């Protein structure tokens, strides 16, 4: 009998009414050869339980938001208190201002912030604002970076687009895509040349400061600095997309870790504590161009939703506990080193990367600095690794082109169990 029989039945029902049976493509687990994805029943701390009662150590963490682990009591209490006041008003509340103040306090480049409902909305709105502010149309992004699924940004994208090897997306008019230039990540010289030739037409350069949607690829020294210098030189805006990295790699995000001040920054995931949220912010002079004060339009019925704001406030409050990031870093480092060591012992070539509690392990021996490098990974071997780990009770992102997330709920026993499982699975992967 299959250990996923309930998931299989649920998937069959879902396939009849939801395209591909899922509401976001990667989670269908198709690229890792699964008959069905585990349907999730509940989660707590570092553990997630599927519809068949299988318990896993969870390294997806809802794709990043669950930095405190699932159902952290302070977050649950904050959401229930907000729920007692009402679920949505479509009107301002004190909670929105409080979360905005917390983001502004944490991130010096952000002087004003606007809440939206998803990372996609945040990046789409930031790009529109950059275009409205500069009066220019063209934007630059980087191959393998994923900034959500707005038309302008779905070019040479990572995440599901990379996982499913979709070359471009039908539905994005060529005329829109023509305004997006995608360049190799970490190639500072190439970027400089492009800016020299056409920088004066570029409204914005948008970047994942640590790429987390082509696997985990840290920025090389000088790359982000070059983006800052060149955008300033040409009057383009630098948008640092911190949807994944914000409050994750450091309280002040990757921009504090690498000491880069963008003109605009985007957020999501952690600032909603597990509820749907996004935000974009930046210098006051730019943000004041947004309606109703300025002419650049963006709106949303559920924007600033009180339960999402409450979850975000509770999460960010907890992240301020002394030693929080140091502890998370220590546990994550042990996991990253341990995975590399288990692969070495089994003679399996891997390239492991880590920034804070974001991890990646590519099944390739070369260093991975960009999307082309990432694509040299042995995807068939990754599939066997993924399936083996799932059978061992370890819940990893079902794609070589996604990151792993460690939470504060992961303890030494979780890491021990994960590494023991990795050792067993790695030993089956040769050949
Ligand atoms: N594209 C997101 C991860 N990089 C979300 C995937 C999902 O929710 O399925």
C-alpha cells in the first residue's frame, strides 16, 4: 500500500478542478517525478504532517515565511487577537502603521513603505513606480532571478519557470518583454558594459541580493556594489528584491549584510508571518509619487490586512530577541557543512552554498555563480536525492532551483536526523 494513498486521492480530486492540481506550479512536484505531492494536514515547529500521517522535518517553511517555525505561539496569539477585532475592513488600521514603522526601523533605505498582498504585487508595483518616477520604460533583471509573475519580470526567470524549463511565457506580449533585459547574475563587467551603452534608458535594475530562485547563489564581492554605482551614475533606480532575504539573512535583510542602499526594496514572506503579504518601500521622495499623493497607481482590497499585519508584527518582534540570528546561523551552518560532508563521504560531487538560514546544494562539482552554472547540476540525481529524503521524512523543496530554509524551531536533533538521512540517501546515489 502506498504511504501517500490519501494524498493521491486528494490530488486526483484537485486535478479535476485546479490546473495541475495546485495553486503554484513547483509544489506539484512534477520535476522530481512524484506521482502526487504530499497534501499537508498540519504543521508545528519544524515538523509538517501530510494527509497520510507521515511526519517530515520541514525545510520549505512555506517557501520562507516560517522563520520561527510553524504555529509559533506568539504569532498564533497575535493573529487570534486581530481576528477578534475583525478579518478585513478595507480601511486603515493602527497595525499597518506599526508594521511599516518596524520595517523602516530595520531597513535604513526604507523611509516609507506600502503594504500589498504578495511578493509579485510588491515587485510589480516597485517596477511601475520606478518607471513612473524616471519616465523611462526599460528594466534590467538577472538570469535565474525570479521576482514573481508580473509580465515585465517573467523573462529568463528562475523558480517554477526554471524548474519546468519553460522558455518564455505565452501570455506575456513580446512588446512587454522587449522592455526587460536579462543579464548573467554576478557578471559585474557585463553589467557595466550594458549600462554604458544604454543606462540612460534604464528605469530600474532589479536584483535578488542573494539569488534564491535558481537554487541558492550568493553575490560575488563587488557585484551588488557595481549595481549601486552604475545605477546611480545613470539615474536608474536600484530595486533590491528582499521578498526572500528580508528579515531572513539578517534583521535588516541582505542590504544590511552587504551594506548596499537601494532606492527601492521589496518584501514579502517573513513580514507576513505566514499570512499573505508583500511590501515595497524606499526613499520618501520616490514613494511619495504613489497615489493618492502622486500619480502612480496601485491599490488592493486586502492590502494591509489586519491579521497579516498582526502576524508580521509578532514575527518581527520575536526576531529582535538577542542572539536570534546567531543561533539560526549556527544551526544552519552545521546543516550546510554536514550535507557537504555526507556527499563527500559518498563520493557525490555537490556544491553547497549558504547565506544565513538559506541553503542550496547543487549536484555539480563546480562553483555556482550564475544560472548557467546552476544548470550544470545533475537533475536526475537531484530527483533521486529528493525522493530518498522524502522517504526518510525530510521535506525539501522539490526542485534543484529552489532554496532550503532553516527555522528557529529546527534543533540539533532535527539536524542530526537530517544528516543521518542524507548519509543513507547519498550512499545510493553513485552511478
Ligand atoms: N515560487 C515560489 C518559490 N520560489 C513559491 C512556490 C510555491 O509556493 O509553490
